[in-house]
C-alpha cells in the first residue's frame, strides 16, 4: 500500500521525532514544546491547491473545541513556503498553526516523503494548474509528503497514526476524538514528561 514511500512511516507506539518549523509569520514552533500542554495532532498535507487537504483541515477546525477540551492541539504541516501558507489558513478559517516544511525534512523524519515523478507532476499541472516549485520553492519541485495524521501524547508517543498513499483517504477528526477519550477514563492524559 505504501510502496511509493522512501521508508516505513512512524507508527503507533513509536516516539514522535521532534521538530522545529516556521509558521506563516516565520515564528518557530517546536513539537516537544507543544507537548508540554498535552496531546498534539500533527496533520501532514500536500498544499493549498489540494481539495482533499482542505476538506481534512476544515474537519479538524470544525472539531477544534472538542479537541481542545480533551487537551489536544492541532498543527498542520505542508512543504509550501511560509508565504503560501496564509491562503490555506485564511480560506479555511483555520485557528490552528500551519507550519512550513520546505524540502520535506520533517516529512522524511516521519517516513512520509516520496519523489513525484514527471507523470504525476504533469497530472497536477493539468488538473490544478499547479507547479510544485511555485508553492514549495525550487527544492520542492519533485517531492511531496504522503498525507499522514498522527495523534501524539504528552510523552511524545504516537497513539494513533494514519498514512495512505491514496490522497483521498484521510483520518477524520472524530476518530482522533474517539482515541483521545480512551487514553484515560476522563479522556485527558495527565503525564507530560517531554522536555
């Protein structure tokens, strides 16, 4: 199923790799700092040009209050340049951070990186009038992350993972909320030992 991927993605029970990425304003956001406050849902998406990505991000925005109640934050990560993140945030009315992973360095750490061949890039251009390098910079003209969503607990342990090379199949916010409510009887994970 994941034959396109360059390596096996991280999975449930694994420790999430730490990262520091810029948001749309250039502010550095560190995963392990966010984990001090509780759970973090990390959503890797392809870009503002992808309608399936927009649908998934809007789904998480719609359930954001429920996620916050269960002490979970959401961050979305795209290979787009920081200047191109604003479109996604504005058009989808997102109230959670969108982070720029130019060059797909963090996507590589999570095992989501793949090279987009000439044929796939031609399809994207024909369908979306989109060149990867326009949104992602020159270093991103041949690469994309496979969409992936991870629920990471306060100890940096991955509690839920969804990765699928079929970009139309995405993890719903409801599934994340269901998993969060099972972590402890009251749905709140108390341990926060990440540095």
